[in-house]
C-alpha cells in the first residue's frame, strides 16, 4: 500500500482519494513510463540517475513531464516530508494522459507515490533466490515503460516451478529479470548481459566497481553458458546485489552467497549509506 | 469522449466522476484486457462473439469478471438506455485491479464506456487508407490485452510517412494492423494472415463468406508477396472492410476500392443491419 499522501500533477491527495479518470491511456493502451528510487533516512538515493532515466523514458515515449528537475525534486521532498516515512520507495509514474479518442496521446498525468520499505526484510539472506528461465523479449527494453504484462501473467508459472522470479532469455540469449538485472561469475569474469535490456541504476554502479582479481564487463551469454557459472546474482534498487541459489532447478555454485556477490553487495550498501 | 455515463464495477458514474484509484495494475503494469463492440439502433452487434472473446481474454490473463454473461449483457443494455445513444461503440475494460504491492494481481475493475459513433463518418470512402509496414510482434497476440504501447508510440512515425495506419510484420511475415486485421486478394484467393494475430470478430465473419470465383483462407504471407496483390483491405468493428490504397507508398491495384473489397464490405453491412 502507498503511504498516506500521493502526489497527482503536483497536488497532494490522501491515498484513498488519489484517482485518475478512466480515459487515461495507461488504462486503455498500457501507455506510460515510470521510475522507482529508494529513500534511506530521508535521503533519496541516486536521485540524479533516476531523474536522468525518467526524463529520458518520457522523451522516448513522447510524454512531456509537467515539472522540471528542480520542481520534481521539490515534489519528491515534499512528499517524503508530508508522509514522514524515512525509509521508502518512491515511484514516479507518467501516463499517456486523458485521450480524446482512447488512442492518441493526451496531456500526461504525473503520479508520485511513496511506499514504506523495510530494506532489512527485503534483504534477508536466509536463502538465495530461485529463478526460472522464460523465452520472452520485452518490447522497447531500453525504456522503463509500464509494460509488465508478461511478468505479471507469469506468476502462476513461477509458483508452479517453485521460483521466486523469472529470468528472461531471447531465444536462448539471457537478458534480464522483469524488475532486476542479472550477473554471473564465470572463472575470473563478472558478466552482465549487454543487449535488449533495461540499464539498471544499480547495474551501472556495479559496472564501475573494481573487484580485485576479476574483470567486470557487459557481454551477452546464453542459457548453455550457465552450466559454467560459479556465482549468479541480480541487482535492483531494493535488493542491491542479491544471490541466486538456483536456476531452472539447478543449484548455482554451492547454493549459498559467493565471495564476489558478497563483496559487491557490501560495496552497494556502503555506497547507499555513505554520507552525501 | 465517452458518453455521459460510465459503468464501473456495475455502478453508473457521470463521466467526470468515473475514476479509478492510482494503485490499479493497468496503470502500474499495463495489465488489463478489453473488448469493443458496436451498437446500431440500440442493438449490440455480434455481442455473443465479443463476450466469448472477452471472457476468454480474461481467463487467459487470470482475471475474474465480476459479472456473468447475463449480468454483463444487462449492464451493457442499461448503459445504452441511460445514455440514450442509439449508435455507438461499447468498450468493456477489465484491469488488473488494486494491487497490494504494485505487482501482484488484485480484484479486477470492470469499466464499461460508451462512445458516440458516426459510422457514416468512419466509413467515408473518399480514398482508401495508406499503410506503412513496421517490424513488430505484439506479445500474446491472441489475447485482446490493453498493450498498444508500440502502436501509440508509432504515431509520429506514421505521420512522417503520410500513413493512416501501421501494418505490422514479424521479420517479414505480415501479421495485422494494431486495431484491425489485414486481407489481400492475390489472383483468385482472398487471404488473411493465420499466425501471431488477434482473431477479429469481423475477420471471422469474412472467413465464413462465400465469394463467387474466389477462395477465402487463412495463410501467412510475406512483405514480398505484396507486390502481387490486386486488392487489400482491413477489417474492424467500426470500419467493416475498408480498402487499402497504398502500402509503403506503393499503390495497391488502381488505388481505388476493388470489386472483392466492395462485395465483402456490402455483405458486412448487410450482416450488421439485418433484423435480429
């Protein structure tokens, strides 16, 4: 559930009153973009990176953002203050707007919601996560659109397979999870797919790390290559670097968090908790 | 614009009050299905076909429809009566519902909107339509989901190419238009793509027609095959069979409505205006 107040087009509404007219193109045509950032101790994390991507997604989808960066930052800060939740996720959602004919773009609606976030709960490491692979290529993968039709539809499939998340591949070439990027450790290389993916903010941080004795690179690899991996992990805003224990029922490494994943995870924690 | 009243979860609202909470999965994850039927002189046309597809789309996407067929029919009729618009389009929209975590399915919201329809205006035949081809495969093409992300995004491209609509192909194999099926006449064959498409209601009616001297069949064909066509037309609920004058700037036939298109168009008009 969202926090008490939600911002719609730069006005605050109580969550129960936060509504959008039924002619919005998000509802009729699944048309919209978003971004999601975390807030720790009232500090938005990597906000400039998220704003860069948000404005870029908007531009790519021909959606105008009614607020400039300074105004958007102000709106986010006001929401954090008003809701009084120190640690949270903030979602910026920009829809296709009210459409005259239910097909052509209207004036976008900008919705900012805050969600209480229990980062410790999210990051309990009792067991690594289990992934199940699925052949699907997201359309417009480089844009953070609201298209998660396949991901949501795959919930029953995922449950049936005893998996916690899906790992997409494009006819055998690994891409990403629906809401996270994917990394593997093969020999002395830390590798994440390069093509047909969304470039995650956490992913970009990891690509800039220096891990002694390892190279870190963007490179495409296939399902078959997974047989040789020593570690695997996903990266996302809420889960930092989170170990993958099994893929398609096959245990990765010894099924526990590996040394590389552990080190990257610690580096990410340090980065987000550093004084800014 | 929708008519005066809109039905949400079987309650009537004035259009300006017809709103949905911002936590609906249609807005957050582009998750929903719909159907669209026309009403002529207060008679819903092919309503059983549309209901068949609507309930099937819902089932395929794990969405429960809160009304059974008799109740849904009643809701549609009440809306027609209340709005007092004899000729219209009725849209049944079923969303993913209010989601606790913004990702998992909630209880679906059912929105029924009516739109005044000027069928004569829609079907003015001054000129056939111009199509521009585009390589894109819709995900889950057999389900009538709200995913029109690509179609809406292609508006500027379409305008730039001077086209009225897009004709999708899947790496060279023709599929469909975003909101219509596609037919060609090659020699003595009337052909419509068979694979990776939405099976339109109007399309299914055409497939059952008998046209003297011609066979009618579902069969995949490629962009290259378009060089040999004598006629092309699209089929949809509002446009019946509508002639295609040009594809990618190349004139089809003599650029005017051909005899087969004309005949099919007349058969469709007859079918929808027949006493029931």
